[in-house]
């Protein structure tokens, strides 16, 4: 029941470099996150699906209230990234695309083979 936009650190770094390369600081607050939204359950399912594992654990969606955390979490933490797109022409790829690239890099680092 918690929705967010998974964001790959490499995408964040690319956005920061693009802003820095422009050399002009524009005032205001700019949000940046992966394109689209997912629940934690959906994100976990996507990870296992992309890894192509022979054995995948059963995943069960649970409400946030069943997983208490020290800090309260919003039900919807997706961000509107329209301002950064308008000001700098920056938008993130869909989180699923970035996740696939991230997992491919991780697999390559582990085995020397891409997915």
C-alpha cells in the first residue's frame, strides 16, 4: 500500500552532471526520481523476474502497518518531476528500465556475463 518511484543512483548522478554541465543555477526546488511508480511488493517482484532465478521465494503483499518502521512513511511518496524537466530538460527513464540496467551491471560484475 506504499507507492514510490524506484530510482537508480546512476540516473541521479547523470541528472546532477547534466545540471552541473549547464553551469547555470536556477532557483527553486527540483525533484528527480525514476519514471513511474511501484509498491515495494511490485518492486520486489520485478527484481526477481528480471534476475531469472530458478527458484523464487513466494512474495506476499502486506500493508505498511504490518511492517512498522521508526519513522512514519507516506502511502504515496512519488514526486512530480515536471519542474526539472522544464528547467533542465531532464527526465528519468522508467524505473523498470533502470532496474534492468542496474541488475545487468550487477550480474556482469559478479560473473563477467550480461543478462
